[in-house]
C-alpha cells in the first residue's frame, strides 16, 4: 500500500497498519472517536464511529494470520448501547493481543469499549464518565419498561466487571452517584483515578501502550 492509499484509508476509516517498527510486528490501529453510531445515521457534521464499518474490519483482522496485534485509540462521548457492546464483544473475543488507549474521553458506552482490550491505558488528562443507561424517544411507564432498562444496564455492568478489576458494588456506586454531576447521575474519573478504581490497567501514553503491545506480541509468539 502506497502513501496515498494509506492517507485515504486513514481519512475514510481512521484505521491503518503499523508495520515499520524494529520488531517487524504488524499492528492494526483502530480509532473509536466521536459518537458510536447505531442503527440510525448521525448528522453529517458529527464525528462518529460506524459499527457497520468496524465489525467487518474486526472479523477480517481475526482471519488475517499476518496481523500480530491491535491498538485501539479511544476518544468518544458514548453513543448507541447495542453498537458499542457489539464492538466491545468483538474486541474482547479476538485471539491476537489487544491494547486500548483512552485519549480525551471514554464516556458512557465508551467504558466497556476501553476495558474490552487485553490491557488498557489512559493518559493523565483523559476522563471516563460512568452513568446509568439512558434511552431516547417515548418510554412507556410500565413495569416491563423498567425490566428492559435493567436488563440493558446489567449487560453493560456485567461486561465492565468481567473485563476489569472493579467490583460490581463500586461500579454501581459510581454509576448512581448524585453529587459529582450537577444535572445528572454518575461519576467522572480523570486519568489515574480510573486506574485506582480498577477500570483501567495503567496510566500512560502512546509510547507505553505500544511498548506493552509489542511485549505481549513477543510473549504470544513464544507460546
């Protein structure tokens, strides 16, 4: 692939292959930015990550025997719950080593996306917002609606808990906090706080994230 093709790929998908490193590892770079788009298209002027683009790409990567690992860069305000969980489950089930790096923010459904990798990093100034699930549109005020909301919430918290070190009790406590956000329920964790709470594995930037991924790839090759 020539430079022009690489530039076009980055422009269209936010993805590229990192392969000019001393270890000669082939690493796929995936970016999750803006809002995670679901079944409805967002406005053209909004930055978004389209799950119908990401899912086939992840399947192709899993089937590519020449790909050694994947680095996921995350800066998202959240978005569609079903789409975000689908991407998270795909990343978590991949056989190659994966590392995520939170830059800027990883809010709402961005939390399961951040913890879906084998190892996670966050830069000191990045934030993670944890809050209960929200729904748009008309909601019928019956018991069935409550049960449906609870099932969605349980799926999100269950995924986060099984892919991080945070306890369910602490996760729910952060999610239901009424003192942090002035007009909302939930919590904001900044950089090292996310590590101390057990959501993210380590504070660091691109250098640390790539170094750790290269190490994981070398260990994988020795097995």
